């Protein structure tokens, strides 16, 4: 129990640092620089996810198969080769197509590949049960290095930072964290980093990781494409402010994510043991109410802080009317989503997960098309509407698929407490 509390605490710290990284950078730069930072960060996160290719999830499955250092070292080496190859191919394409922002800064591929390698090497710690160390090395250490570097440059440059310095600090922090993890694995856990490559292993890693990438990448693109597309239609300063509100509003899902982490493993067991749908419906309904109320509660608190405690002023938001509308759209979307998000997991538990590939494509296409249509007309409000409609339509699609395959919605709104 003590270790579980410690893991929860360090996980909260990681989330706070992640939030501070994206929002806190706003306080070290001017509005225009932060706008560029928001756009580049959206590109970098998508690029890094592509480069990582879902490999950490595959390694997490593969490491326990053999308790052998040579086997583990071989997996890491061949995973590194895959990541290097993907990085070179994707950046060559970015350079040839001269993709706006991405092709301008040499730090971008360095950040992408370092982020990917940090993820796979840290995964070894997770696979061996060192969960706290895994979270620290992957999700905390580089943020610490980033803020140390940022503060140093901020005062050395007389409180004037441009996007180039921000990216240099970003790349330095990731690289230092990566080197630290490699040294830890080499000298404490005795892994070897010179080992024979294997085409068979490379092919195995690639073919098994690609489906994992596809699912996660779709939602990441949907969550970031609005920021990228806004840069062509509104002032760069407004793009930065939109990113701040979007990222803050996402935090209303915090307790929802905690509740999800508790409920879903137990839900999986109920499906695995083939309990009747009536019992499962009662369980899911309880989860749905808890999740819905938690998001509604945090959204209400955030609303009060914005309306009555000048949160927008604290965040240095200038376009307050437009962005209050954006906040309302995103908050309502998350409240609705919290009551429907479980349907995607049910598809997994009833072994219909392959249909999620189609769902992901549909959701992404809807999101992009709506952004293309709505952003030129409504600006940041159009971007928020596009994301909101795509997310809700995706949840509705999963809901009706579950109904089709199981003949039930798994929700009972009457007398659920007494069942």
C-alpha cells in the first residue's frame, strides 16, 4: 500500500511537471514566441510518437519472456535500429517536403529520436518492476533539466528568450536524461549496448509495434491538429493562448483518469470471467456516474476560477471572450466524453478491437475536415468545435458498435444503487 501511494505521488508530480512545461514556458517568453512554441510542440509530439512506433508496449510484453541480459540487450539494440531508421526516413520526407516549422530547426529530429530512445530504455525499468524509477527517468528528470536550463538562459540573456533557445533547452534536457538512463542500465543493471543486430528481430519489432502506434497516434493528431491548423488563419499570439486554454481544460479529466485506472482492470476481469451483462451493467453505471461527476466537479471549479478569480489574467490571456467560449466547448466535451469513454474498452474486452482501426480513421478524417471548414470561419472557436464534434462522434460510434455486438448499452439509470 505504501509503495502504491508513493507511485501515485510521483505520478502526480510527473503530470504537474508536464503541465508546467507546456503552460509554464508562457511566463518566460513573449506572446509570439510562445505561439511558435505551441505549434512546434504539437508537431514534435506527433513526430516523436511516429518515431517511437509503439515499441515500448511491445518491449513491455517481450522483456519478461526471458530472464536473460543478452536477450534484453538484443531487444533494445534492435529497437534502437528501428527508431534510427524511422527517424531518418521521416526527417528526409519532412526536409524534402519543406514542412512548415519542422524543417526549420535542426533540434526537431534530435528531440524526436531522443524522446523515442528515452521511452524504450526507460521501459526496461518498468518491465523489471522499478515503477517509481521508470516514472522518474521517463517523465520527471528531463523536465527538471529543462527548467534548470530555461532559468539559467532566462537570466543570462537578460530575460529575453527566442524559440531557438527554447528548442536548444528542450533538446539538451532530453539528451541528458537519455544519457543518464543508458549509464544506469549499463553500470547498475549490466545491460550490453554492443550486440549483434538481427533482421528477424527488427522485422518482429516493427510489425508488432505498428498497430500500437496507429491507435495512439490518431488521438494525438486529433488533439494537436487544431493548434497546427490555426497558425494559418489567426495571429500566432492567439494560437499560443488557445493552446493554454486547451491544455488547461484537459486537466478536468484528472480524477476521471484515476477512477479509470482503478475500474478498468476489474472490468476486464468481469468480461474475462463471462459475468452476465446485467451485473456488468451495474458495475459500469457506477463507474460512469463517478467519472461524470468528477469531471463536472472540476469543470465547475475551473469555471469559477475563470469567472470570479481572474484566472485568465493570471495566465496572461488577452483574447478572453473568444477563449472563454473555447473553454466552455472543451469543458462540455470532456463532461460528455467522461460518461461515454468506457465503450472503447468494452470493444477491447469483447475482442472487437480491430474495429477501432476503422473508428480511428473515421474520427481523424472528421476532425481534419471540420477544422478545414470551421477554422477559416470561426477561428479558435471553430477549432474547438471541430475537436469537440470529432471526439463526441467517436464516442457515439463506439457506443452503437457495442450495442450492435452485445445488444446492450451497459448503462442503467434507474435503481442502479440497489442492484
